[in-house]
């Protein structure tokens, strides 16, 4: 059977890191295959207020680097529900001096922690505070530059705190060392940060749970953004539950994103997986033959909702653990996924740090899915809609955050699977 071929948009994680780095670089950069979505638009708007010129009118975005010297925007900068973006901009704002910047977002953003990053910025010479005293946005940054030195950071609730500091540290007045207080969650996202920094010419030394960043400047370049592994997960999940062969043609055999490991979890559940220069292929055994698994998902939290939906079709009980930090995403994703699985007839339970899914494809039924203003809830339950009649969504527009054309892609996938007589 000829595989269904999909080319997904560029990685949101890589696009946002490359945007910040290109903005700080010496010279002009071009980003090829970047993700154009609500989150990346909010970040582009924010960077422009600091004097960064970004031409995003073509397929490749052209960014004129400021060599670390940023204008002062004044006033408030709205970051919507872009948690990564607001945390990155907290550190970027520290480079503009003298300057007062206030970063705000949607109501949910006021519940998303930023305290450890605020404290680390203070240790590096920045006057930073939570406006409402909650340790969450809105955040006020009163900056006279990043003095540098040593900072102790807790990244046990979000790896974005560490990534934020790493991205701007080359432009501090003296070398920066970030000492972690405990473990870092979602470690693969830190690896993405270090990789993109290296690609633009800055090497970070990691030793004894500390990161040492030299003084320097990023060097502008033409940079190709890898396919988004989180977005690809929905199409691989579709292959798993329907038995259709699906190839994501622009997923390299050795991607830098941790979420690309999702296909190895599907392999454990009984799928065939092939990684080649022509893309990554997944062919599922079909819903009746998928196997349940137990898995620590701390390294791949963004694909937990997708895995949970696949697990609802598998034989047996799937246990997903070590992802308590999912409770502080766009919504409490553990609670949201369990609620919506139950809504479609799947038996599921919350754990403190994860969830348990008792798979039973025959018991699943149609319902209107609540999306909680969370793009990943909508897209993961689209997988269930392939085989369960009557599934609808209270808000299909939430996908604008990371994958604006998702439903167009999905309708094409559904049509091709149907033509193969698999649904």
C-alpha cells in the first residue's frame, strides 16, 4: 500500500529560538521553512518593538540582527498565551538599557509560573518583578543591561527558564554561569536551545549541572527550520489507530527535537517505523492490535495528549507518568485529557504526575470535545475522530497557535485514508 505523504510546517520550538538568536546576531539572517502561527507572530511583533527588522513577507524570513543592542519599546507588550515567547522576552528585555518593559498575556498566562526566571534575572543584575506579586505574568523588567556572573536557577517546572537565560547570556557584561538547583524538566528542549545557539556560533559548556556561557556574538546565517515533531505526532497517531501507512516527508532521520521520539513509543505499541532521508514512515497495526505501554514522558510532555488518545484504542492499560508540569501549560493538560477521554467513553484516571488510560476502542462514542483554549487538545482528539463518529469540537480555531492550516491537512488525510478503505 502506497504511503500517504504529508509535509508538516516547521518546528515552533526551533522557529522561536532562531528568531531570538537571529535578532541578536551580527548581520542579516534568513530563516527557511519557519512556522507562521499565532505564537510566532506574537514573538515577531515583540521583537519588532525592540527595533528588530523582520521581513516575513516571503517564504524565508529576513531578520536584521541588532548585535545585542536593542531599542527600548516602552509600554506593554502583549504575548497572548505564548508561554515560551513571554519567558524568552523577559530575558531579551534585560538587554535593552535603560529601559522599562511590561510583558502581559491572556488570563491563563497570569497562572503560568515565571518566578524562578525572575529570581535568576535579579541575580544577573536585572530589576525584574511580577507585577501582581504572584510569581506569574504580568512581568515588569527595568533593565540597565545584563551584568552577568553566576545565577542559581530552578528549572523543575519549566525548561523555558533555562533556555531564556541561555539565549541572551552571550551579551552579558561578563561571562554567565547558570547553576541548576535540581533537575530540569523537558530536557530535550534545552538541547534544542544549545543546538541552535551552536549553529549560530556560540558554544555552551555544560558541567556538574551548570551551564557556562562565554561572552560573544551570534553570527548571522541562513538557517533551515526542521519539521515540527509535535505537529507530525498527530499524523503518526492517525497511522497507528487506522493502520494506514503515513510518511512525514520533511522529518529528517536524526531530528534535533525530542518529540520526534514519539514514533519509537508507537513502535513499542506495535507500529512499524522507518526513518530515512525521504522522511519518517509509520504504519500502524490497526486499533485492535495496538498494545498498551507504561512510559515516563518527562522528556516529551507535548506529545502526552496524543499518546493518551492512541492509548484509548490500544488493548490494555497505558500508564503515563512524570509529567506533573503539564498542569501549568495552556490548560491543565492532565485534567483536560482525562475529562475529554471520559467524554468519549474511555475509562481514564488522573495521577498526581500523569494519567492512566484503559484502552477499549469498542466503547468509544461521539461527543463535542472541549478544547480549553488549548491547541493540543483539539489536534490530539482529531485522531479519535477518524474512527469514532460524532466527535466535534467547541472551538476549532485554537489550532492557530501552532498549526493554522491543521484542519485543511486533516481533511486531506481523512480523505486519503478513506480512499484506502481503512475508515
